C-alpha cells in the first residue's frame, strides 16, 4: 500500500510526487503520457528561459525517479473508490491502495465525478486552498479545478499545495518544504550547481 497515489503525470501530478517522495512518503504515479505539455513550449515558467514541453516533462520524470517514485508509465486508471483505509485505484494492470489520492488528469473530470467529488455550477471540481476536494484525503489539481487557467506553473503549484497538505497531515504540524544550499550539497554532492 502506497501513502500517495497520483493519477496523471503532467506538471501537477509530478510536482505532487516530487514533494511527497522527497519528504519520505511512498508515492506512486500513473501516467498515460497524454499531457498537453507535449504540445507546449515554455517561455513563461519562472526560472526557465525556454524549454520544449516534452523536455520539461522528461526533466520532471527524472526528478521524481531520483526520489524513488514508483512511476507506472503508460498505465491508465479506470476508477478510484473510497475504502475504509483510504482509496483503491483500479488500472488496466491491477488494483492499488493508498491513504491519499491526487487527481491530476487535466480537464478530464471523470474520475473525480466517479469519486463523488463536489463540483461548482461551472462543472469544475470544487477544492479548498489546499486542493482537497469534498472527499477527505482526495485532492484535485490543474485544469480540473479551473475554468480557463490552464498553465504549467499554476498546475505545478496546485500539485505542490496538495502535497504540502498531505505532508502536514502526516507530520502532525504545518509542513514547509524548504531547503538550504547545505541540503543540496549533502544530497547531490559535487553535482550541485553553486553558480
């Protein structure tokens, strides 16, 4: 049983995975590789001058892999259900269980609807500021929670917000994921870019 199951491998899903795995939660991502990022080129992402969307996604995948995320590439989730202990996620290759679920399926809201997450009059999934839905410990991110604000940086922030709330619940106190240069040096050694 994983701590966190994430449905979707775009900026929101991989951002959530990065934060949860980096901070010790067993994290699994299911990714059909249908992210809109393959059609994008980023000139408006802070800290990045210019990057092809596919290259950006490959970089995020490398990051989550480095932190031990169990990434199921090409695996489609067909259903998510609440259970007594959390959630059961059904895929085309089996069933998985977790304490938390993060939905990061772009504008596709089918799984959120199947989980009976509340939605607004506009049809978007209703979440609070932490991205938690009306279903406890189920989070929704990105285009499924926004009518027209479909930006990689917004989606990545949504994923981070969901992950930080999950970490806050797990740690029992408000959690901040803040590193200093010494942390990077300890983790990555000579690979740290000190410029």
